[in-house]
C-alpha cells in the first residue's frame, strides 16, 4: 500500500500538488449527516401519520429504525465506515420524550433533545437543526408561516422560535455552531390570484422567528422551485430568500442542490454568495429531473461543488450538509455511500493544481488550462483516497459493505 500511495504522491507532486496537505485539510472539514435517512423522515413523535406537506419518501426496504435507540445504533454503524470530521443534522420531529410525555412542536424544549446531545458528545459530533414544518395537522392547505389563518401562522412562528433556542442549546453544550435551517413547503398546486400577500406574511413570520439574538446559531432559509402539491407557486422562492437575507445580515441563504432548475448547478452560486457573506450553508443531494433526493453519488456536479469550495478557499466558510432519503435500499448503506462520496469529492478538489490553473487563467493561457484540466482527470486519485481512509481507521476498499450486510442480517432484518 505504501508503494502504491508513494507512487501516486509523486505523480501529483509533478503537478505541484501536495497529497499530504490535501489529506490533512480534508480531515478537518466537517460533513453534517442527516438523521432522517435512517427512518424515511418518520421522526420520533409516534404520530402514525404519513408524510405530508410537500414531502415524500418512496420505498419500503425492510429494517428501518423504529425508535431512538435503533436510529442511534444505525447511525453509529454508518459512522464506523465514514472517515473524517462529522456532524449530525436533526429535524425537530426527532425529539425524544420521556415515557408518558408528549408536547406539540410549538412547545419543544432543549431537554427534549438532551439524549441527542449525549449521543453527540460520545461520538464527537456537532449538531445542526431543522424545524419541521410538514407532516402535522397544523399544516393547513399546504401553508404554515405564510398562512392567512393567524392561529396556524402563530403556531409555526412559535415552533421556529423554539427550534432556534434548541439550536442555541446545542451550540452551548457542544462548543460548536449549530446551523438552524428554515425550510417550508408553503405554496399552491394551481396558480394563485395573489402571490404577494403570502410572501408578506412569510416575511413577517421570519422577522418574528429571528428577532432573538442567540449566540452560536447560524440562521438560514432554504428556497425551492416547487414541491409535491405546490407545483404552481412556492412562497419561499430563491428570489424571495435572496432578498430577505440581503436585508437581514444575520440570516444566511442555504443552498440545496436539488432545489433549482435541472440545468442549474449550485457550484457557480457559491462564489457569488461568498463575495458578500462569510458563510454559505449547503445541503447536498442528488436531484433526478426534480428534487427527488437520491443518494449522493460521485457525479461531475458534486465534484464541481467541491471544487468551487476549494477554489474559493472556503472549506471553513461553506457549511456542508447532506439531505437525501431513499427508502428503497439499505438505509445505513445509503448513509455511508453518500457521505463517503461527499468526502471523495472534497479530496478530489483538494488534489487539483488550483494555483497553476488560476495562473493559466490570469495569463489567458486557455489552451494550457484545458490541457491541464483533462490531464488531472486520470491521476491516481483512488490511491490517495485509500491512504486517507487507512489513516482514518475505516475500510478503504469495498469491504465495508460486507459489514453493513452482516449488520442488516443480524440486526435490521430482525425488526418487526
């Protein structure tokens, strides 16, 4: 293995790339891994309700987590095969209630997430947070924060406020920031007569939610083109949120790679935002024709996102999180595959001769730029990735999958 890696190291060095520096940098880039892949966003509320409010998971692969303990065990198994620095991203519907206790979402408190904090401390994880504005009886007519029904709107405002306070609790307990991301699926299936009024209500709702100054919380809003049941009009559009954050400097625009038109890539958007903001929260998924949230694969789009992060020297500014859910395959394997691919893309980007490429562009050497871009595609990337995994104490080759299959047979398949 040393001989293979050393050969790859020399090949990269010929292009001015330090593989040791690349691996050292990647080791400190946290990737926030979403808890909801483990149970198809069922949550721990035990409501028994199907997903609703502009969101859906397909597939009925056996063995999904049914409670907090099973979800923790599955997530920990996934972590054992994912190298590097990791965080966990929670939704508010994953509150852990004491036996006999149940509160509604607008009354959630930090203590309802204390078991998650304990889990995070045991596994050296930061926690990011997402209010859950879907799959609830108070989602009326596909509307929450933009609802003309003041009882509905105030319920969800209280929920948003409660979630920000919980995020502040995470930040204080864990000594690291907590991204608190507001995504709502508010909109209309057919063309509405009034598009302005819902957006004014949403603006007011957000102002109320973000009014309290909470240290350690990275507040952000997440746009979308359309969703299930709201194909004609989405209140929280990209234009709305870009303008909102432009006038609210403590709130950031979270980019979700599945929430734009099929021909758009968010890699190009990163440099635009980094001209004006010190942070860019990011959700990485794989859209297929629309925001279908497939498991992240090592595509050119993913590489472009990672390359733009590195080119912009923004490894500490772009807050990388994952957001996909596939109920048609083993859910633990889905976590591992997507997370490893995100880290592969970041390593790929760190192994680019960016200084040389930038110099060629500045000198108008576009032929050399094209030449070098193509040459580096066949450099021995896999040898560096395998060395990185070895140093991180995880399987570098496909052998990790055998462990997941054994876990599936011995644990997941025995669930009722």
